[in-house]
């Protein structure tokens, strides 16, 4: 829904359509972070949860935040403007949803694996 709303913000021409789509987009942008944090917290043992969050959110997420505006600028001319470039990039969250649905386990039915730690330190 958020990705569709962002596309509408950049493709709509009427003020009311843009304003309503912007409100919806801002609401759903906040849900992306919550979704990622939920999977990170539910899929990793407590001992390495902070590292998983750092990799998933602070590293991979920030690379996306830096790369997206650069990609918009790079794609704007070849595909007909900033609106089209942003609309194309909104496919990213949709693809992520498909990856999550297909490859990540349902947290309610998932048993968190036991963390073994660094085996060489115990010897």
C-alpha cells in the first residue's frame, strides 16, 4: 500500500489525489521499519539480535537510503523524468514483500535456534 501511494504521489496531477496519497505514503513508510525490526527480533537468538539489527537496518537499510536518490537521478533522463524513476523504485518494497513471504518463516511458528557462541573460545 505504501509503495502504491508513493507511486500515486509522483504520478497524480490533481492536488487532492497527491495530498491523500502523500498522507497514506507517510503512514506506510513508518511501517517498513517496524516490519524489518519485527523480523530481526523474532528470527535471531537474543545473544546476536543486536548484531542482526545492525546489519539489517543500520547497514543494508542505510545503503538503500543512499542509493535510492542516486538511482532516481541516474534513471530520470532515460525513463522520462523523476516521477517515472521514483515509480520504478517503488517496486523495491514490493519485491521485498514477496521475498519475505516466500523465504522467511512465519514468526509465530518459528522456533529460534540455540546460539552456540564462539566454539573456539570454550576450549
